[in-house]
């Protein structure tokens, strides 16, 4: 079923390459690789966070975000392919765009060779981080070597720095430079908040699924409660950063800043922003307030699914107004969805099927299984 959907999606994407405008093809490509990449990076951040703080409760669940982080290497490859979109999507890559003095003034940063170098450096750093934090954990399943925990704990703070820098660069390069006059100092934090929330939501979904099929025996309501608590906290954090960015620009009313929101507050784009405010913040915030709600599987499943859908919509709302006057939802968008979603699910299921569903070689697994609030 997954492979059939992927094959249909691949055929549709190939057809879109020849039949659609180049802008539409490449903006879909950027949207979907960013969606899966940020979800994978958010999951890898969750893995690193456990090592940094020395958490025990999350050890039985750690293999789930480790597996979802497996999306990062192939999406790094998709980012390299996305370099072909520069001349089509990004005004600073054309001679006409450089006639704007504000754009020309940023040419030391926004030029094709340096852009490609930054993308390659980010992909390399993510791949090395994945190898250290995830492949080492899988090897520990066979060896039981406790030295992995010490190595991961030493490396995890460095990864936090790497992630902060690379997510910021990715946000500036792939998203905000679509309209290079615009800038926001906290845009990288906003994209990070969405990425971590997406990683949490994907981790919660796969944890619930594995529990349902009996592969996470010992993971109980208290573990789910902590996942629900993280979802609740970072829902608020995402909304806080998003509103703070808007409020500062509205108050300053600088033309180089407010035009970006002006494009996205009217017509159907304004409706999308309202949907984000309601479904990315208000609904999950209200639903997760009660203590019991954070450990109810069906409710967590619904909220997590909603979070992932809203993360996709958030990226769509940031990217598409740069190339289209109104939202585009047609067969090309459906083809990209089929290809990337089915490919992502296939990748995660394949990695999950390769080994244990828990890090069985971790010396703290028993302590994690005995966790109670």
C-alpha cells in the first residue's frame, strides 16, 4: 500500500515537472522536504535533550524519536536537489532581483555558491550528529556498552549548538530569502519551535502505535503523560514566539518588515492564519489543560495528528504566498503529498522493523520502565 502510493506520487511529481510552472513544482519540493526535515530534526533534538538532562523516564521511548530522526539523511539529499530551484524561486539569484538595492546589499550572504556551501555544511553536520546519537544507540543494543551513554552525553550539548545554528540558517535561507527584503531576528526560533513540536507529535503518534501493537510493553500512562506535558508546553511556546514576532513588527511598522504579514493577512491567506491560531494553539491548548487528558491515548493521537497537519500548514502559509496570489491545491500538490508522506512512512517503518523497539542495551532502561509520577 505504501509503495503503491509512493509510486503514484512519483509518477505525479514527474508529470508536474513537465506540465506545471517551474515555480509551482519547486515550491512544493521545498515545502515537503522542509516538512519532513524539520520533523526529523525535532525528533533528534528530543533524543539529545534526554542525554543532556540525563532523563530516565524517556529511555524506553527513545528508539521512537531515534527512528523518526532517520528522515534527516534522505531529506538532506532532497535539500541538495532543491539547490536546482534557486534560479526559479529566489529573486536574489537573478540579475533582475539584484537591481533592488536592499537585495543587492545582502549579496555577500545571498549568493548561490555560499548558499550551496551552507546547505552542504548543514547536511554534513546533521548526518554526523545522526550517526553519533542514533547509530551508536543501535549498536549498544548488541554490545550493551555503557560508554555510548557517556559519549552521547558529551556530544548532546554540542548538537544543541549545531541545531540552533543550522535551523536558523535553514529558516533564513530556504524560507525568508524567498522575499529577501524581509527579515526577522527571531525567525529561526519560530521555525525551531515548530520543528520540535512536529518531532514531539510524530514521536507521540508512533509511540501510541507501537504500544497498540504490543512492541512497547511497559510504557504506561505516566510516560504518555510526560509526552502530553511536552506537547502542551511547546504549543504555548510556539504561539508565544509567533505572536511576539507579529507584535514587534506591527508596533514598529517598518515597511521592510510589515509587507510580509500584509501579504499573508488578507483573503484565503488570512483564513489560514486564523486556522493556525485556532488549531495550532487554542484547540490543543484547551484540550490538553486537564491532567487526565495528557495520558489518554485517543486524545493524544488526535492532538498529535492535528499538530503535524498544522506544522505542514504553517510552512505552506510561509512559503506559498511568495509565488502564488492565492492558495494552490490541485493534483501537483496531491502528488507531492503522496510521494513524500508515503516515502517518509516507509522509511520510518523500515528502520523500526530492523531492530528492537526499545534501546535494550541501555543500562538505564529498567529505571525508565519503572518510572512513575
